C-alpha cells in the first residue's frame, strides 16, 4: 500500500472519531446543565471552560473570544474553520482525505462522509442553539454509521488496520483528556493525592463523565449502584472489555499495529509497536490505587505523551516522505505529525500541501 493512501485512511478515521467525541462532550454538557439547572441568562463560565480544556486550545480561544459562554464555545468548537479541531474542520479534513483515496474505500463510505460534510455546510449557529440535542445526536449517529459501513464494506486488509489504529489512538487520547479535565474540575485542590477523590461528592457530574463516554449503562452492570469516583476511574482507564476505555483502546490499536507489521510473534518490533505494546502491558498490571498514589494528573499526562510519541513513530515508519539521511533534528520539522502546540495530533504538513494543490487543480470535484 502506498504511504499516501495509508496516511489518508489514517487521518480520515482519526478526524471522524475526533468530531464524534466533540459532539459527545457537547451533548453531555448540555444535559448536565439541565440537571444542575444552570442554564440562565448569565451563564457560569465554569460550565463551558472544560470543553475548551479537553480540546487543548485555551490560549487560542481566549485570544479570539475572551469569554466562555454557550455561544462562544459552540462557535469555536463547531463552526470555526480556523480551529483544526472544530467539528466542521474535522469533517472537512476527513472528507478531503476520503476524496483523495476514493478508489481505496467503498462508495458507501464516501457517500456517508460526503453527506455529513454537506449537512454541516447547511447548519448555522442559530440551528444548534435552537435544538442542540438533535444536532449533536445527528453528528454522533453519522459517525457511528460511517464506522459501521466501514466495518461491513472494507476487506480486513492493511487499509482497514490503519483505520482501526487511528480510531483507537484518537479515542484513547480523547478519553484521557476528558478524565483529566473533569477530575480537576470536580475535585478540590489538595496536597494529599490519596484523599482527593473522596472530597468530590457531586454524583451528577461523575455520571456525566460516564455519559460522555457512553459508559453509564455498562458501568452500572459491573458496579451496580456504586457510582464512586474510584470505580469510575478504574472502569474508564483499566477495564479490558469496554470499547471506550483507555486499556481497551490501546489494546485494539496494538493488535492492528502488529497485524500491519506482521509481528504477532513479538519479534523485530518497530518503535510504534513497542511503545503501544508496552503501554498495554503496563495497563494490564496497574490498579486504580497505583494511579491515585502516583497522582491521576501525572499518570494521564504520561499516557498523553506516550500516545503522541507512538503516533510520531507510526508516522516515521509508514507515512514519512523524507529519507532518514536528511531528517531534521528539530522536532517540529522532523515530526509533522505532532501538529498544534496543544499536543493533539494533526494532519501532516506535507499532505496538507499536497491536498491543497489537488483541490486547486480540480475545484469542481469538491461539490461532487
């Protein structure tokens, strides 16, 4: 498979997953505000800052808007085209990747991503404000439909494995960010790491964390009615069977990476195989008590850094167009995968330029 095709499949999948997660966070946040009866003419900025923190773009947001409100946060994370992590930008980038490799994906996949793209072009901020629940539900359902179509129309070849790696790396990154931000908003400042969780008593907000991951029903089947912070953290980080836990996501990414490299025997592993495999093995033997003793923020921050490094190594192994002899020693040049200063992976600069050139050469195809 050409590296250009593999990279487009990877980023197509990753951006669809990112858009779905953003819609999921918005949907749950609106429901949480209703539960807490906080939707008033003078909104509390604390209700909206968490969404910006999850996206990792606080400085850029404050330079553009200055205040946190439903309107400003929605505009930035849904409609702002200068924000590469907004829903409209993610779906646009996913569509561009799909269009560039239309011969490598099924026609049903292209139709789904193209329909979602054109749906977003017709949406305006007032449409979302009038009925936010319907809008975010449509985004989530469209993403689920795209993933279902992909699973049922693509051969289990290298292309499908690149799609799976991208989806699960992005999912693990998003869940890590969500837990970290929500934890520090819910738990008060304290120097005793072991006592932090016991100080938070707002069960409604902890349930919102589970709902953000579509995990509330699955969690209750395991822990019954015991909605306690420690149990929630254990389920979302360490559970091996729930498809949105960090452990499951990293394990699924590892399996796809090993199929791509043909290293099921664990011999001659690439750096990306080794990094993801080591993370999965450590999660298998970690307990929630170990995490709390070490410090939740420190633990999650390390996972984010290691996910980023795994993505960089994957880029160098499969997607990089330059030769090792002329690699720059500067990280931002050698590893275009790194993307924004927020640490969220973004489309490599080389492929962005390539796609922009193709788009200028054939502008009529954008509306196909």
